[in-house]
RNA sequence: GCGGUCGUAGUUUAGUGGUAAAACCUCUGCCUUCCAAGCAGGUGUCCCGGGUUCGAUUCCCGGCGACCGCACCA
């Protein structure tokens, strides 16, 4: 038996299909036609996702002395989101030009009526810049000439499109085409999901589903400082669902409207070397991704250019992953300065300080934030691990093998226990005994259906790193069984003790 | 949100104005001493809602969903 190398290009269709076929990921509410941007994790998917989350939690929280955990509520006081800037930042009204397909922020697109002899003869528009008014005036004069209207042209009165009346919008020319009639009314693209707390649906009851978990850590910063014995620098970490009303969810689970984040806010002294700290966390995150099996050659870095940094950020570097649909952001490591704590201090009136014993001064810490999406990591390990191989059997027949090369750390099933023959009670009995014993510590699977080769292939598609097969030698001779390795398809005989030692070493 | 393409078993695909097919998967039984073997049997499909028609999975309209571009992604 020999194998050829895996096909270079992995198609998303193949991965989506495998996910459904084997029970990793389903489209949400499929029996009702599906709902755009929402997904369900099936039996294998939920194990994989939980393993990713647990690995992160163990490495980020339990195995570190300087990071503590938190689970904050999904719905928080609406003022949290005013303080964070999300209420203002997520509600820009946008205008589309139906002809040019351009999209404009309504508050950045200006228009003015062209008035000659007190009569409106048309409208002009211009994008916001240093000389918007002059530009509008020039366009107004041009329009007057074009329409060959005689008389006194009034000075233009620029207004932005948020103030435009519906009948005016129809007459304002698109900046792209110069022709009226193609602009849509300003539409609020509110990225936050709104809901109502309590049974009364009035405006005072409006609340939001969190668009990030970070604010929970900031809002509870003081509680953590006061209830634990943390000293700067320290981190607060949490995993949990976040919600964003994305305009266009796309690329399977990559951009969805309900997703799960793993974020950690690392609080440092304002005088500390934040750049160095930022670099350290960047390295930590890269190493962690490798530890769960992502190949280094699929990872790259993207430094956000200074002019494009979010208002709270001093520096942001994204760890990018090469997905089949392109190189995309996986993990953002942002230096958030003291923006968030300062905002909450200001808006709540509660000091968000830390008492520095060394200098006897109260300081507001700065923050380094590594923020990653569980779903994006999960998709990355699926894309990196998926392979279709050409297998040649002993007779020279070529057949296809689909295999998911998942790290043992995160594989949904660690070991499959297989009796070589289903109709031999002794084999089945021993296999079930081992299965039960493994089950106490590991996610394992038992399979006695069909031929042995078929069962191996079934486990390959599930990403199970090892299969053990109980045969007559196991029960009649030395008790060893066959260990079959997923990636190499190599087999060797090992004892039960050796199996547990292997798992102890590889699954952590 | 716009434009294009598309929507048939779990998956991948045939096909039709007269209610539909194959392969693989899955399930049951037999067999089987290590890589999707064989034999027998079973479950299961035309995205949803209107319209045209004697009759719609097929044609038309609307919706929903998917993919690809554009735009968006504090």
C-alpha cells in the first residue's frame, strides 16, 4: 500500500460537505430553509469546538499564574456600549448608489439645493473634504449653465444626507455618476442586536447582545482587582458568544452573526513597556496556534497601518491564516491603551484604578488584548487538516481517502476501539472492556460495523488520530492490540499501558 | 444591501408539463483474522409560498438559502 501526497487545493465545498456528512457543522434552522449567518455544531463539531476552547482555557488561564478567568453576562447595561463607543460606532447611516454600487456614509455625503431667483432648479452633491462648500458652489454654477437658466444664483447651503427629505433624495445626484435618482435613503446599519429587557417594549428597556466579550472584562475589572490578589501585570480571560449583525455573513462559519470569542485583557502599568508586552503576546498566540496543529506556513502577520487603527488602538497586529478563500484575519492582538477603563471611569463615575505599592500612586492600567474567534480557529483546523489522498491497494487499484489531520489535542475522538470481527464474542467483549476503561478519561468511540478497513476510513474522516483493533492475539497471547495511526496508516502492536502512556503524552 | 449563477435522498449527481433515478453514505442479516471486499434486504429526495394549467419538481412571480463579484466589516 502506498499513498500519494494530498491535493494542494482544498475546496470549501468539500469541507462544508464533510462537515454536514459527518456531523461537524449544520446550517441553523435548515428545516425552515436556513437562516443566514447562523450555524449549529453537530456531535463531532461540538467536541472539536469544546476541545479548542478547553485547550485555550488551560493554556491561557490554568497554566498561567498571571491570568484569571471570568464569565460575564451577554446582556449588559446599555451604558456599557455607550461608553465603549459601540452605540455611536455601529449605527452610521449608509447610502447606496444603485447605479455605481458605491456606498457612502450619510454624514459624509453633502448636498445642496441650486436656487436661482428663489427657485430650486436642481441639486448638487459632494463628498466631505476640506472644500466641500466650494465644490458644491462650483457644481451649482455648472448646473445653472447646463440648464441655461438666467438669474441670480444663491449661495449653496450644504447639508449632509442625514437631513435630506425623501423627496430631496430622489433629486440629489450620485457623486459617482452625477445623475440623480440612484441614491437610496440613508439606512441605519446597526451592527448590534437590540433586544428589550423586561416585558415592556419601550425605548427605556432597550439593551444589546454584546458584540464583543471584552467589555465584560473591563466592566468587572474592579471586581476582579478587589476580590483576588492579582498584581500588575495580570490578565482577565473569558470565552463566550458574541453577536454582530454583519451585513454580509460569508465563507461558511468564518463571518457569522453569532460567534464565540476567546479574549484576554492583559492589564499593565501605564509606565510599562507596552510594545514589548505586545510582542510577547503576539509570539504566545502564534505558538499556541501551532500547538493545536496549525501549520506555520499557513500563518502570517498583518500590521494595521497607523492611519487605519481603530480609535482605541496604538498598535494592532493580526495573525492571518491562509483559508481556501484567501488569507484572512484569525487573531487580533491589539494594544488598547487605557481607553476602555478611562471611558468606563468617566461614564460610570467609578474610579477604575489600581494602587501601585511601589510608587504609592493610583494608576489606570493599559491593556494588551489578544482576541480570537473559536469558530475561525475551528474552520482553520478543518481547512488545514482536510486532505484527499489517492491510495493504492495491494492489487494496484487506486481509491480516494478523505482524512482530517487534526491534532490529538483537539480531535473530537481520541481513540476508536474496534473488535476485528463482530461475530466473535471474545473479541467484542475485550474491545468493550477497553472502550469503557478509556471512556473514563478520554473521548473514545466504539465501532464494530462492516469491514475493518471501512471502519478505519470512517475514523479518518472524523479526524480520530488512533484506532486500536482487538484480535485473537490480544485475548490468546500477550494482550497487545494493533495501534493504527491515522496520518501514516502504519500499524504496530502495543500494550494497554503503552496506549495510556501515549494518550497521556499527546492529549493535554 | 446590489448584480450574476444556482437550489432533486445525508453526500455527489442524472432527469421530466403526467408526483423521479443512480452511486456513495447510513441501517439490518449473513460472511469476513487488519485499510471503503462480497451477498441479501431496508429507510430516505424535487427549498418555501402564490400564479398559469385538467395536471407544476419542471413554466412565471415573490420569498428563503447557497456560491461568485462589488460594497461593508467602529
